[in-house]
């Protein structure tokens, strides 16, 4: 099985504190990590490889520093990594990003599977995975929560949708976007880390993938950011204390008058106003 | 004139609530632009009453494709139909729900139509002068609001966060045109076959669709205590949510997880019990209508974005709330 896993380097949000004055994010040391939701894609790919053999290639588009994300993918067990890096890619929206990735994947050779995380925790669009399926005309299976191969040409999967878990059969080649339930990501091993140090990571530019200059970077992106604002952080929380029976009863009374004022208190039998 | 479109959603022939929310958004845009508002309805055995309801909620025109092949969502087929409709009718704006369907279908179609697409918007407007669609969405974990436009490509496409607006009141006097479009065999791409649906026990609605969500976190201390959350949710007529911590400990299953690695939700009421509010959790609830916290720690992050908080021992507070709710339901 030949699997490609596109990953993204994102700022770590775990340690992020909010500046209460300006409402902006204080990025403590602005540490970069592999998008946490991509780790599930990597795990799903590595498990398929363990079961069915083949190779797993991690790719990313990003600045020079993004090579760190690829090294982590290698140390988890990916066989190869590919870095797409070019100033001309800067400012790409999801349309242009998915175009660049699809051109690189075409050059690598179309895989049996592309597996992506559901979305990245910074941009939070979740658009690149489905867009890749569209560019490459591969079957799209989004929100995959479990997965098995039926035969060499089909896979069986469950998709987590609003109504529950939808069971599907998909014809390969396919693009899967996976949710957290798919598997628990492994940690990099020491041997993997060593291997990641010596595995060469090729860097491809726009020229290497024969990208149309009109389709990449800011110029190739249909969308434009008009403005960025910081929403006010505080909602002016009304705080009441429940210290003993009497103050607890009072706090609960206050809660319900608060909810009633806003038409949020349930009426009879759990019905709403 | 180029219309504004919404992509309606249906399940087993019934129109879903998100469709009416989208119509409220679309109506405002269409009125500003002085154009008609169209709804694309794809499905099978779609109830006529549902089509009437789309008109009563603000649609001027319906494009209905009803075929067995469209009974459940398959991106390949839906995209072929939508792409063909967009190419022939040339709408200027197409909006869909930021649901599992909308977030799958729209990026796929945007590639084919070379359209600009913005995900999970919470506000839409029209730029004065240019008439461009202004799409506002939370980004970087809800810490900033970005406004985005698509100046040179049509259609302009967006997915809209469910529950971020309310449907318009029904107007039975409204008239609309229903156009039935026959399903073409060339749209019948069968690479994805739907085999069935497994419903998780006890869950009626997904938390993204819920009007109210009652969530529990680490403060619940152990799995058995999580039943308090489930009971409270039932009394509120709410759905059960959980922090990542509670899900990782196995107190609730993943579909209930709220936050960056779970679901981003916008209920009218979010009641967070024993959740301190990691940045990732806050990102998932920032656009909720009203946030209530019950927590032992006055300095918990969640209080920064809550509207009302009770600080104290939740195991004393919850029984009092339950008693209060039970009395109310008897009145």
C-alpha cells in the first residue's frame, strides 16, 4: 500500500495565554508543533502499512522551519518525507495550498490513499483534505472514525456525522480525513529519531512541481483577508458564591432568574420558553 | 441577476433546521443585493411540506433534484449536481452549513468552480460599493475574528456555523418557484457506497445541532459522577458535552467532546460544570449565546468568557439545581 500523509506545522496552543487588555494571544516562545489532529492521520497510515505493507510518505508545504514537522513524522515511522518550500507559496489560501499539494502528489505518483487530519488547529478550515480529493479525482471519505481494507480495491469505513456513525464502502484510490477516534497516535521512538536525522528530506519548489504561477501564493488565492479583530475577551461574568446551604440555594435562585431573563430556563418537562 | 443560494440539508426526506438558519442569512444578503434567494435541495423522497417550509422561511426559488442516488450524501454525486447547477445558473453567492456535509462538499466544489471559500463563518455581510460578500470567522482558536472576501472569483462560497443565527419566522403568504431538475446518469458516480448508520445510544441530537449543551469536565472527579451531567442535561432538554479531559478518561465518548480537537459549537446556552477551561476548550464555545460556569475555582479560565458563574462545590450545587428544575416541571 502506498500512502501519502499531508501534515501542517502549527503554533502550539496549549500554553497560550490571553492578554486580557488587548484580547490577543500571547504565544509563549511561539513553539511550533505538528498539527495535533494530523497525528491521528499519521497513526492511521502507519497502522495500515503495518497490516498491509507498503510505504508512507509525509509531505508538508511551509517555510524552512517546517522541516521539523517532517522529522517528527519520520521518527514516528514514515518511510519518506517531502518538503514543499518556496517563497512563491507564501500567502496561499486553501484553494492554492491544495493545488500545490496536488501537483506534488501527481509528481510523486498517485497513491492508494491520502490521509489527512480533520483540520488544522490554527486555520481550522478543514478544507484542504476534501479539496485534494477534488484536484486528484480520488474518492472522498471525510470524518473517518474507523477503517479497514475490504480487498485491494475497496475500504470499509465509519464516518462520524451528525446522525451517528455512517458505514461506507469506498473505491480506491481515496482521500480520507480522519477524526480523533481513528487511533491513538504513537510516540516517536529513539530509533525513529535517529533515522529521521539521516533520512534526506528533498525540498521541492514551484518549478519542481510545475505549478502554474497564477494558481499559487497570494496571487493564486481567490480569498483575501480584509481585516482581523480581537473580540473582547470578557463577557462581564456575574459571579455568585455558594459556600453553604443558604448561599447555595440563593445562588441557584439567581441562576434561574438570570436564565429566565434570557428565555433560557426550561419550562414543563424540559421544554423551552 | 445572479442569485444568492443556500444548500439545504435533509435527512430521510425531512428538511433539517440548518437549512432555515441558512435562509435567514441568505435572505439578508439577497435583500441587500436586491436579488432572488435560491435553495438547492438534493435528496430522495423529499417531503413537499419541507419544500413549502423552505419558501415560508425565505426562499424565492428552489432547485430540487430528487433521486434514489441522492438518498444519502455522497460527495462525488452531490458535487457533480451542484457544479452543474452553478455552471448553468451562475449564482454569485453559495452558502452551506458548516456541517459534516457542508464542510465536505463545499471545498470539493470550490476547487472545480475556482471559487473562494471561507469556512465556518459566524457573520456574513455585503461590502458597500463592491457588493462583495464579507465573511467573518473565528480563527486561531477563536482568539481573533478574521473578515475575508473574494474579490475576483464567482461564486463566493462560505460555510456557516450551525446555530450561529436563528431562522426567520414562517411567512405562509410567501410565494416561491419550485424547479424540479431530473437526475442525469452522468452524475451517478458510485465510488462511495453508503451501507448503513449506527446510532450511538442515548444521543438524540449531535452537540453541534443542540440548542442547549450541558458539559462536564475533570471536576466531576469520576465516571459515575458523570451521570449527574446526563441527568442535568435531560432536565434542561439539553445534549451532553464533555471536556477533552473527561473524554480521555472515558467518562464520555468522543462525539460529545467540545473544543479544538472535538466540536466547535454555538448553542444558545452552554452550561459548563467542573471545567476549568483550557484554551482549546474555550475555542470550541466562544460563539455560544450564553455561557454558565459551575466551578470550585474562582480563577478558572472559563469564568473569563462566562456570563454567569456559581463558584462552589458542584456536588452541593447540582442537587439544588436538579431540585429546582423538578419543582418547575411540576408547576
